[in-house]
């Protein structure tokens, strides 16, 4: 089921495929009495769950792409951006510990929100929210520094 779900999730994350397979099985189990062919119906439920997961991931990636386009220069390590890097490091220090951890794991660690959730012992939604709030705060802090 996981292999089948992975074909629809279109993600490098096996965790997404596993989540989709599990969600598909839950859907199947809740309505299994309606199935003429339980095996085919199970596959249909997994397919549906995986496609839902794919749509959610695609929307999230689009939102993240827009955010990163605006903010990616904050995290460059080229010689020209050393001053910016110092500003970013100082701005990061102003964030609450939980938000700072999420930003570091996401930007420098390259982890997904699911992976961050496991590391930080929070839900993936909480990790995403903390990241969004942190990026908004960083943008405000860095905008204030530019205005000075």
C-alpha cells in the first residue's frame, strides 16, 4: 500500500506515503461494508488519500516558494552577505527559543515540517506555524534595521 501511495503522493518523503496509506486504510475501514470488492476498494481509498496528500503538499510548496523567494538572500553565506548574516544572526537571537529552533532546522538543516515535528516534539502544523511566525518576526526585525 505504501508503494502504491508513493506513486500518487509524488514526494520524496516515505512518511507522506505511509501517512496516505494509513489514512486510506482508515477510510476503507470506516466504510468497508459498502465495498463490492474490498481489495479494490482499499486501493481506491489509498489512492484518494494519497491524492489529497499530494494536493496539500503542492499548495504548501507553492506558499513556501513565494516566502523563500523573498527571504532566501537572508541565508546566503557569500562574502557580500556577511553583514546581512550578522544581522540575521542577531535577529534570530531575538526570536523565542521554539521559533528559533524551527527556523534553524528548516533553513540550515533542510528538514521538512514532519521531520521538524519529530525533532521538536510538536505537531507538523505547530512547526509550520512557528516557522511562519518566526519568518514574519524576522522580516519585521530586519526591516527595522534597514530603516535605521
